[in-house]
């Protein structure tokens, strides 16, 4: 990833909430690649650069996407539920909806991956396949746009203010373990 002067330093496992937000920026970037290729190439032959970008994006969603979901569903959301109370019930209801989004995104990514693997293998997609790929990637863009906005503006700030330092450390440690990294 290129270094950009003045860019925000990415968070580390000592700031798991920040890491979740950083992951959202990567999701947006890799989704942007899928959107661009699907709309501009429309299933036609890809340049080597496009093939590389497509492979990298698919790999990101195949490997990192499930870890991000687990970070939320296995580490963050359960701790938010433990806080409980009427003052965060609306947030907990939103979290339940976000978990449904994860399931929908997983199914859509499976379809996108299959279509893109066909594209890479065959070198092109049929018009029907290209149309379907564009439609599913657009659905993902809509889903992620709403989903990320809720998490970035509501869930993550509330989590940062409500979770104890020990909860945040535990989340960071669990996130590191999912990635095979020793946390500090």
C-alpha cells in the first residue's frame, strides 16, 4: 500500500475500534475496484493490471472480509450486548440488523467471486454474466454504504465510549489472534 503524506496512520491492535474503521476504508477501496472493473470492462478481456487488481480485491474479500465480520460478531457485538440496558437498546437493535447484513454480504461475495473466477479463467464473461456481476456488485455497494455509515457514525463511537479498557484490550488480542499476530 503506498504511503501518502498527511494520511491518517492506520490503527493497531491497541485500538481495535480504530482498526475496524480502517478496515472499512479498505473495504471501500477494494469494492471500488470491483465496481470500476464490472462497469467499465463489462465482462470483456482484462489487461494484466486489471487482472491483478481483480485478484487482489477478490483475495481481500475472501480472506480479510470474514476476519472483519468475526471481529464484529465474535468480539465487539457480544461485549456491546453485555453492557445492555435501555439506554443502548436501539443500538443493539441496529447491531442485529448489521449481523443480517453480514449474511447478505457473504452470499453476494460468493456470487461475485464465482463470476470473477470465471472471468479470470475464461478471459471474458457472457453479457448475462457481466450484467449479473454488475448488479451484485452494485447491491454490495449499496449494502456496504449503509452498513459502514451506521457502524462508523453510531456503533464504533458508542463502543469506544462504553467499552472498558480491558474489553478493548481483549478485542484487540482476539483480532490479533485471528490474524496469527501476537498482540502487544
